[in-house]
DNA sequence: ATTACTAATTCACGAGTAA
DNA sequence: TTTACTCGTGAATTAGTAA
C-alpha cells in the first residue's frame, strides 16, 4: 500500500530537502533490521522514489505524487460516507450563468451526464462559514466531470457536478474549475427556472441535499 | 502501514454499513489468494478492526479512526512544506479570552510550551473564505497541545496552538477544541496587548505568519 | 563509524482439501 | 457454494561480516 520508509521520510521532511539519516536510524524507526532498511533503500532508489548522497536521503517528485494520490484516495473513501446537506440564502449572481449555460458544449454534456437539459441560468446559494468544510468535503468526492471546450475563440473551462435536490426538486451543484465565486457560494443548475418554479426570491433560505 | 483489505473495504463503504463480500472476491480485489484473504480477515477480526456476519463485512470504529489518523498524518506531512500566512480584519470577540487566559491551568502551560506569559485577552482576526482551506490545513498539522483541566468545578477544554508572528510580533494562533467561533475567525494570543502595542483597531488588516 | 553482501532463518503465501 | 484448516514452498527478514 504505502511504504513505511517513504512515510517516515515524508514526516522528516525529506521531500523538501535532503535529510541526514543512517540505515540504522531508519531501521529503528520502522522496527526492522538495519539490513532490511539498507535493502529497501536500494530498491526504492532503483524505483526512482528517492535519491541518496553520502548518508542523506531525499524523496523524489515521483514519491510525493504517489503519496498524494494515496492521501486523496483515502480521504475520498473516508468521506464518501455521510450525506451532505447545505442550506443558505438565495443570492443574485453575476448573470454569467445564462451565457455559459447557453453554450452547446456544456448543454450537450449536461444532458448526457446529468440527464436533463439545463435552464439557462444558475441559482446561487450563499452558505454560512460553518458549511464550508462540507463544501470542501463534497468537492473531494468523485463527482461528474463536465469537460472544458473551445468555442468561437473563447475557452470554456471544465467543471465538476454533483446531483442534488433543491427543496426536493432535481438539480445539480456545479464547481467550475476556475470559479469567480468564493467558497461561500454554491452554483446550482436545474432543468427549469427554480426561482419561478419554487417561488423563491433573494434572501429566502434554500435547502440543498446531495445524493 | 495501511492494510490493503481495510483500504478496499473503505472504498466499498464498509464503514457505513455491512458490505456483502466473499473471501474470494476480496482476494481477487487485492491480488492475493482466497486463503490469504481468509487468514487476513480472521486477523483483522481478532484485532477488532472489523466484524463479520454471514459473509458481510463491516469496519469498526477503530479501523476508521486508524485510517483517519493515517490520512491526517499523510496530509500534514505532505503539506508541512509550504508556509502558511493569513491576513484579515481585526474584530472584537466575545471578551471571553480575558477570562480563559487568566486561568492558571492555561497560563502555566502556555509559559512552558510556547515560551511566553500570555496577555489576558485574545486578538480575533476575521479571515476571508478564500483562506479557510489554509486554516484547515494548519489545523491538520501537528501543533502544540495545551491540555484541558478542571478548576472551580468548571471544565476548561484542550486546545492546539501554533507559533506565529502578527505584523512581525511573536504570538500564537490557538484553536480551542470546542470553539464558539466559526471557521472564519482566528484567535491569537501573545505576550502583550497587541492592540496597543501594534496600534491597531477594529477593521484594520492584520497579517499572520505561521512558522 | 556506515553500508551492503551472503547465508541462515522465519514467516507469509497458496495448493489442496475438509467442514 | 463459502470458509478456514494443514502443510510444502519460497520470499522476506535478520545474523554475521566484509568492505
């Protein structure tokens, strides 16, 4: 899964700068013999995961990448558990949603991957700071990827979507990869105009349940 | 380090509800023989990391805690690289800081572990939503633990502290384990009255650099 | 001192199979 | 079916040393 020595070196900061550690010290730290530590270091070196220079060790970029991937996978697995619900006040956005959601590049993907044709416009929900951790948690989840594309010389970035219900109506939260909003605004897309359909206006509290 | 089977079960959501998986299926998923999977499951069961009931498996609280700790340690090690800086507006808190920081249980520990005698009062900095991710990152780091205690029949919870500089003056960020503040307020303690020392007032932008 | 080789040992693995 | 036992094999680990 993840190598003990790499984990140890990570904790010692060996991905930042070379760390002075003998094979015996490493062996001691991982509860193995000096011989095992020596052998493993040779193997890790051959795999290109670390570099040595007169009894200093430094992790390579490759090792860090590998550790990061494991970390992300673990986090996703651990979090994939709980239901996520938000509630916040309806606010008016910058009206760009209408423009983006009239781009066929987005529309066709949303139809295909989310199963509805989006109303041209986003609903913006301002969530309190207490829900921001949940927002980060959600974003760490797998989600549905809407790819970016180019159209009329302009570039449209990719985004991630999560199916949800807004006051019990089918919708989706979208996280554009390059968003103009801060962490406290959720952007919602839906097959119809939620404002008129749900009879809601700015300031009303809106509930959002991810599934 | 982290067990393949536990990782697999986590991905299958076995920490939420019992998951139906035979030893052969598990063996297949981790590229081992059915016999090895069986043996490992027995061992994990003996260690109290999972429970079985007619070919369903469920991870225990202990297993989840263990995985969480590994995840946090990994994240902390990986992130330990970058400097963390905050900047935000000085705000007035609930004035409880003064009360807490006159408790000898806290004062003596702060003297010992942070190396200064705290001015009785906290400085509260309101950070923008864009810095909340950094705040979570900081909290995932090791930090200096200030233990909880009881005094005069009242319970004082533990907290974590991180040495920092406020506008170049020595101080520390504290995270009470049970905080009244949301994620957007940082509480700072220092050896002197920072408001008068730095000549700052509510609304002024304050810079905080962790090291 | 430290590292890494070779040889001895131990322990993890999977085949076969019973329950 | 599935699970888990025994046991032979070999890979992983350590002891003993050389460099």
